[in-house]
C-alpha cells in the first residue's frame, strides 16, 4: 500500500513501474539459481531470461495508469498500446536477433579455427524472451500494480 501523498497520482505509476522492474530483475537471479544451482548477481543487469522485466514494466505501467486514471481513458489506451508493442518485440524481434547472434557466433568460431587470436568478440545471445517469459513478466506487472494500489 502506498502513502496517501503518492496514491492515485503519477508518482504511484512511477513507483509501481520501478517496483515491478526491480522485482522482475531480482526474480531472474532466483530463477537462475533454481535452474543452474549457482548465484549470479550480474544477471540483474542483463536483458532476457525469466521473467521478462520489459513485460513486467509495461504491464505494470498500463495497469497502474488504468487504476489511477480509469480503464476507459486515452492515457490507458496509450499505455496499453505501448505494452503490447514492447511485449511483442521482446518475444519476436529481440528473440530472433538473439538466435541470429548465436548463429553468427558459431560461424565466427568455425571460420577462425586456425587463428583463434583473430576471433571477434562474441555477440550477446540472450536478448529476447520466450512467450512464457513474456506472459509471466506481464502477470507479475499486473500483480505489482494491483498490490501497490490496494
């Protein structure tokens, strides 16, 4: 629950989005630990992984705007449109770019087999999200928005 000074204002929306983003990034560390049995705090600053912090951010934004301004307002429509675009991009374009980075890294490694010192820097492969990571991030964002509003 937020203080009366913050509740039902733009500060509530900012607080909700910040909380959802930080929580999603922290959960990535926990998820990584559960899957790989190693604690890696660097994951907090990386994109990709479970849950999608991009999805958590924009879904918390849209939900919070809806709770503060109303779900029939223009501001909610804008926030919802932004959320849909970001989540589609996270599961589509950014995921495809990550897969392509993996292919380019393999080609580069194979091409420079005899000249390992010339291998270019590896491209980041974990850029996007699976649909499940996007849905879990979106659900987390909605949960945080309702939790902090009520």
